[in-house]
C-alpha cells in the first residue's frame, strides 16, 4: 500500500467509527423509547456513512482484489439502500415490525459485504484481520437467514460477530494505507 491510500483508509475508518457510535444511540436508545424520528434520522445518517465507507473501502482494496472490492462495495451500498427504506417505516405511520424486518434483510447484505471485504484484504493486510472480517460477515449473514427461517428462535451471532468489523476499523485508522515500513514502526511503538 502507498501513502495515496492513507486518505481512503482514514475515510473508511472514520465512517465506520461514526457508525459504531451513532447506531447504538439511535437503535438501542432512541428506538426502544419510542423516539422514532431520532431513530429514523440516525438510520439515514448511518446509511450515508455506509455509502462513504463502501466507496473508501473499494479504493483502499481495489488494487489487491478488484472484483472482491467491487462486490463488497456494491453490497454495502445495497445495505445502505435497504436501511434507508427501513427508515421510512419509522416515520408516520410508524411500523416498527416492518422496520425490523428490513433491518434484518440489510444485515444479510452487510454480512455478505464483510465476507467479500475479508477476502479482498487477505493479500493486503495481516491475514488474521481478513479471517476475522470473514467470520464477522458469516455471523451477520447466518443471523439474517435464521431470522427468516426460525423467527421464533433466531441465532444471535451478531452479538459477537461485530468484532472483525471493529478490528478492521482500528486497522483503517491506525495502519491502513501506510507502507510496510511505516506499519512496522507503528507496531513497534
């Protein structure tokens, strides 16, 4: 990687970080309290951040695995579109059940996105990060599928699956886009 990739890496990392902060505020605090407008606005902002992250991650990893990077970007943009549609169900008239159904559909797309990002990064960054991202993606995807197949007793892998995405976020902010010598110096510090 080169210094020219540092900017997309930072954009991806900052976008992922903002999503990690905003999503719980809107979906775990505002939504359960019936603050649907706040939850809907949060979903719309997070959807925009998803598109920004998708484009930045594409530019970051297109040099190593262009097909996987392109598919990953398309899947994250699809997730953003599904999430925008879900936000519509939080506006009058509110249909929280449909919001959750669309959100679960979106998690399928984000899971596949992470699988393709994981494959795209295997040649670029430490393999263990790529493996964790793939495992995260599989967790999200299995949760979404189990929600459809067994809605009365779905899996709850997402509670743990997010770890790979968080590690990718940290890598993007700290090491992404730096050349190998810079990465080695940072790791030693």
